[in-house]
């Protein structure tokens, strides 16, 4: 689930940073949130018994 959230955030970041020519700190917040989602995805992964 966290991986899917991270993927969506990265895509939104790319659209905002490249296609829409949006500048500013708010668009870079998306990439930070994507990295956090990836870290949570790997940190909370349940291991099979």
C-alpha cells in the first residue's frame, strides 16, 4: 500500500515539476512524502512465519 502511495506521489511530483513548470517548495513536498511512504513500506513489511 505504501508503495502505491509513493508511486502516485512521485508521478504527481514529476507532473508538477516538469509539465506544469511549477516552482516553489510545495511541489518538492510531494517527493519528500513519497520517500517517507517508501521507507514506511519497507519498515512495516510483515515477514512470513
